[in-house]
C-alpha cells in the first residue's frame, strides 16, 4: 500500500511542522512549494503560515547561538580552572587603583591647603604686628601716652612685611597668640583695640572670605574687647563718649558700597560663642538668689543702689526705726513725665485738614536743641504736636478714626482697659509673671534682657552680624530676670543715671496665635490686653486682624535710647506705665537718617546714628572722648544731614495709645522707668502725598539692586 505523504492522515496539519516520527523527511522549501500548490485548491490562510515559519526559524537560530556560547565558556573554564578567580582579582585591582588615585589627590589638596594656611597665617600675624605698631605710634603722637610693653625699638609706621619676625613666627608655630602679644593687647586702651581691629578686619564681606588665619588674629582682639566691656558693666564705669565706628554707617558718597552688608553663609562661619550672650546672674544682691561669692562679687551699681535706699529711708523716717525693707522703698524720678498737667495740646480738629499742615514738623536739630536728649525737660509745659483724643467720647473716637484712615499720627487717652492694666502692672505682679510659676492664672511669660555699655541700643539681626568683620555687636543679651532689671531701672530713676554708664532693656512678646488660646494657656500679656491690643476681632486698635503679627512689649529704664527705625506695619503703641519720648520723622526723611534699607544688612530698617551727638557739631569740631578719640568724619557728615531732617516729638505717657502709620521713623528715649506694648495691623504702602510712604523707603539710598521692595 502506497501512502501519500501529503495527505492529512500523515499526522501533519495543514501548513504545520512535520512530526519527528514521520518516515518521509522533507525540506521546508518542499513544504512551502507543496503548500503553494495546495493553495490553488484550498481557501486556507497561507500568509499566516509563512510568518509562523519565519519566527520559528529565528527562534531556533537564537537558541543555537546561546548554546554555542555556553559550550565555549565551558571549554574555556575546563581548560583554565582559575578563570573566575582571575576576573575577581582584576576587578579588585581596578578598585584599588582608583582608591589610590583618590587618596593621592586628597593628600595633595591637604598639603596645598596646609601650606597656604601657613602662608596666610604668617602674613596675618605680620599684619597684626605692623598694625599694632602703627596704632601705638598714632596714639603716642596724639596723646603722649607711654609705649606698650615689648614695643621698644619697634615703634613706627611700618607696612606689613613678608619676612618672619620672632613674635609672628612664634604665633604661627603655636597656632595662637604669643604671650608677649597678649600682654600688648592688655596694655591697649579700648579705642586702640577697636582701631587695631579695624585695620585687620576683612573689608569686603561679600567677596572676601573670612579665613582661619583671620580668626586666629582677630578673635583674641575681640575677646579682649569683650573683657573690657564686661569689666565696665561690673564696675558701672562711665565710659565717656562712644562714637560710632565709621564702617557701621552708610557712605555719604554716591556709588560707594555699603560695608555693613553680609550674607548668612559668612555669618555662620564667623559667629563665635559668647559674643552675643553673657552670664550675669550667678552672684549679686539684686541679680538672683544664688549669692555664694560674698561681698566681693557684688557689682558697683548694687552697692550704690543699696546705699541710696538706706539714705532715703533714713531721711524720710526722721531717725525712726522703720521695719520696712530698703528694697520696698519707692524713690520717684526727678521729673514725673506721667503728670497730665505738664502738657499743652493743640486744639482738636474734627477731621484732617485738606490742605495738609498736620502734624506740624520742625527739624531734628531744632528739637534736640530745645530739649537735649540726655537732659530732663524742666519747663513748666511741654508743647505737644499730635492730636489728643478722648477714647471714651464717641465723637472724639470717631475723629480719631478719620485721622487713622488719613494715615496721620495721633494719640488717644481715657481708655478703661488700658487704665486697668496701668494699675495692675506693678513690679510685684510683673515679676511674678516673668520669674516664677507659683499661683499663675496661665502660662509663664518669656522675657529677655539686653545690655549696652551706655544708653544707646541699636538692634540688629544676629544671624547676619559677622563679628570677624563688624566687631562686637551694639548690644548683648544677658540672663537677668525681670526682678534684676526692675531693680536697676529703679536705681536709674533714683540716681538720674548718666548716659555713658551701662544701661539695660527688657523685652517680651507673644505670638499672633496666642490670643485664640484658652486663658490658662495664655501669658498675662494676652490676658490683660485681650480687649485692646490682643482682641480676636477687629476693633479700634487692631483694625486688620488677619495681619496682626503678635504683641511686642518693651520695658525701658531712664536714658535707654532705641535707634531710629521704621516699621512696615501700621502701629498702635500703648504706654502702660511710665513715659517715653518719641521723635518721629515721615517716610520721605529716609535719605537723611543713615538707614540701612536692604535685608542683607544686620541693621535692616535701622540707623546707628546717636542723635545725642548732635550737640557736638556746632563749634565743637575737636571734641574728644575720655581716650582722646574724635568723632569720625563719616559720622559728622551724617549727623549734619540728619539735623535737617523733618521731625516732631511727643511724650507718650501711661494710659495713652499712639497711632503710627506705616514707614514712619521713630527714635525712642525712655525718660523714666516704663512699660510699653504695641501691635501692628498690616502694611499700608500708599502713605500720603505730604509725608510719603513705601515708595520713599524703596528709593532711599543709592543701591537700587539691594533695596527691599515694600
């Protein structure tokens, strides 16, 4: 029987793959030819069959190639059993080579850095020696002072030399200041230290990096500088005139770069510990209970204050044996600025004048000539320039609202809630709220004490203050309690504390969210001012509640002067106890006040001009401080400019609230022990045509690329 190999009974499907057990072996070409012939007699899909055959062929070819590679590797492994080990060793060798190259590169960089640091350090110490000789020569010629120890045969105006001398070489070798150099620093006066620092400090913080060599040379000077200040604070020493360092003021000439500009990166590199905060409370009569050091640790002002209290007690008891403790005795200040009969106010205007003219302004020089900053006003009447509205009178309160909407400053009085706080905030009450946790209705309040070697307080941004470039900051924080500050404030009132002796300033505040907390979770500031500055809804004092930024409080002692500055927010300032003198200038006075209006400056929004120095301009061109130093020409030029700035003044006393529009400058002098709190209600950028606004602040200065736009 003849079997047809192409029949369907052979076990091969139409167009399928041949079975391996089929007796007839045919090529795929034959299958395709046969399938092609069969396509004439059938309706099957021959295109699909051809595609399947091609895919199968490709798959078979790939499998065969993989099999050949596998066998090749097997033959190579059988011929060389260490093939795998060789590959591992080769990989490790590559890694070791890369690591060796990296170590060599890092070692080279370290060698280059150490060599460069040695050269920088050597150059820095040579500059130190040369600057020290120059400073001493200048002061010796000016004042006829004796030479410093270890300075014989080295006095002269030498330039920094690159060759080594023994003192500089020893300093570099020891990586710190030599003993002879330390002795030289100790023998210098404070102005000499400051001048030496000025010669050696980096002049361009934007482009000049503060190096390790700079730190080695400048930090010993700063530490000695800080020791002098600490000693002055402890001895309650009158430091004389403290002129402003010239580089802390903007240049008068157009186009010059402002030196008091920093970047946060530089500030973090240079910030040394201990230069911004000091410890004062461990010992003393009035500075805490931990008095373990005996009488030797008592500061001079504490001794004086105790003697003043005893004398006052003896004088007022006529020799009787009074059992009242000296610390409880109240000694009034020479002039009580809270007396309402001491003031004369302008006639009340129901609405702001359409043609302007309110408030009436003079020049800053005229104001300080009529009432010098560091003297009491002994006149029978103090003439006020601001409107004085009765808050309890609905008609006058409506007038005050019209002045507020016109963006003009004014004052209100007879505020029941403020008067209640004035009566409540006694020293004992406030001391308990800040310093203890016993029997409090809510949270303990947070406070902070700042100190200055004289009456002038210039506030700054610590994160931007570079001590290695700018020197010690204008003020420092200490760890006094409120009770410590309060005792010194009473001492300042009783003794008419001189302006060149150490002064202290107490600060506190609450966040904007605290007013919404439960009373037991609020501090006394929020609870006592809840109906005025701390209201939860819009009222007369907080008229844009969504922009309220919290409440700030300042407790001042006699003589404390806050540097002139502006606030962007519309301010309501409440005087709760005591009194302060406010000298106000409109926004368009900005170019005359030496203000830093760039956020890159640690003195942003402030000026470091002390207007008390104005009295030394007229006919006193050679006024010296106790060390024989003169006012710098830059400070002199700025004071002459500021003397022509438009200004007005008012005394804000207990029970009064003053409205201060956005961007108005205020220079504050505490005329007696006082407590003041303020709150802001958003930014007004429009201002007035007569006095200016945000646009004047933005144009102030001569560096448009660094201006902060408001």
